[in-house]
C-alpha cells in the first residue's frame, strides 16, 4: 500500500484536524506515493528507533511525538538524512491522538482498569452536522452502513445511530438521467438521518454518494448549534469498586510497569477512599486546575515541583513515558485493520528506559 492510504486510515480514528494549533502532526518525512509494507511504532523518532526500524525492514514509522516541531531551514540533521536515504516515511500523531474519541487517555484508562465518565477538558471540540439523504427503501441499509463506516452516527457512548422515515419523493427527469421518467413521477423513498462531526463530514458525504444508486442523490446537511464535547485533553474516571489512595498508587505502578512513581498526598492520608479520578497521559500540567475541580485524584506525568506544592488534591506522577507507552499497542491494532504489518519498539529498548537510571 501507499503512504496516502495509511494517512486516510488514520483519519478514521485520529483525524489530523483534531491537533491543537501549535502542534505539528501528519506526514513529516517522505512522499505520499511511497510504497509501504511494514510499520515501526514508537513514542519518539530517536536514533535507536530508526536503527531498529531499518533492522526490522520497516519502511514507515508511526510515532506519537513529532520528529519535526520547529521550522526547518536546512535538511542537515543526520537522522533526517538517514530516513530519506532508506526511504522510510514518518507520520506523527500527537495532540490529535491525545484528544481523539479513542485517545491516549482512553487507552491509559483501560490499562489501569478505570471506567470513563467524561472528558476532562473540551478545548478541542468539533461542530456536529445533521445529514439527511433520500434513497430507495431497499438501499437504506447499504447507504447507512457506508455513512457509519465513514464516521457518522456517533452520539456519546453510542455508535451507528440514525433514523429512517418513509417519504414520498417527486421528480421530473431530463433525458439521459437515471432513473428516468417522462412525466412528473412520485416514488416511495426513505429519508435517512445521521449526526456527524465536522471532521468526518467530507468523508461521510463521499461515502454516501459512492453507495447511492442515483446519479445525483439528494443530500441535505447543516451545522448544529450544539458544541460536541467529545474531544478534549484528559478524562474523568472511576473504579468499579472504591480504592484507597495507596491502593491506586500500587495499581498504577504495577499496571504501567513504572520503576517508581511520585505520590503527593496534598494533606490526605494514604488510606483515603478515592471515587473520582482524573487522568492525562504525558504532561498534564495544563489541565491540573480542571482535575482539581472535577476529581479527587489526578494521574499524569511531568508534574512540576510547584504544581505539587500548589495542588489541592492528591497527585500521582507516573512519568511521561510510562503513561503514554500503552497507546503503541492500540496504534498497531489500528494499522493491522488495513493489513499493515507492525513492529512495536520494546519499552526496554527505548532511550529513556536505557539511559534513565535511578541511583
């Protein structure tokens, strides 16, 4: 397959348009027409990652953190040159994956055994659109499947949502049109209605047109006034059963295989029962104030000294690396759906794990 096909699939689970304005995501090295057969999945495009990708005969790297973040004035970096020489494309999924409907944080929550209640922030929401399409009754299911597969029909925790209504359609067809009727004609049709995020709208409309038997199907769509809160940094979660602060700290350390964690009590006791937990994989300092307002505990990484001191709730810092690493398995699963073979960079072979020693 070509790089462009990989990018098209990424749009189905982590649309690049979700990325925050300051970020740099998508295809950063390579050509959309390059042929790819095996992907190397990693958090960072480091020298060790590139060497492992070459040894594994991978011709595309999918990373979480951007390889190129600031404007480049010249291609002199040895790492960039090596990637180009070996014709290895690089695609980075950063904040678009952080805020997607199945995000870094959803994967982290699943790893920790947490039940998701809501998004922690709503700063990257999308506008919802209402779509109505008219079709022959016998085509309703096929067209609905096409729309759902392209991203329509997601409402909260539900997917494949929509409504069907029987209607009477009228038309006068010109010569050469399909279907053709000489006089004004009426026919029974189904009106199919869906909700769709603006990010998926072009793909959904194209999928409907491709599946529709009419040469010029009647499709109506308009934006809704309501803001879609599904996209945001961080999650608010809970455990199925109550746990103490000390028990949760042990769960985090064990499930993420962290060599150590930092636990800030914020004046609480370790046996304090915790019911609502906010999480944000990677660096969660920007949403700490939201966590304080919505939860009793915040789990993240890269928490600063002053953030610890100022926090009104307990904090668990499990590290940037360890809170994001679980998403690599998810990325491999997604790419396997398009029959792209994958190799995940082993945790113990990452520069951070190799060089960061506790002494």
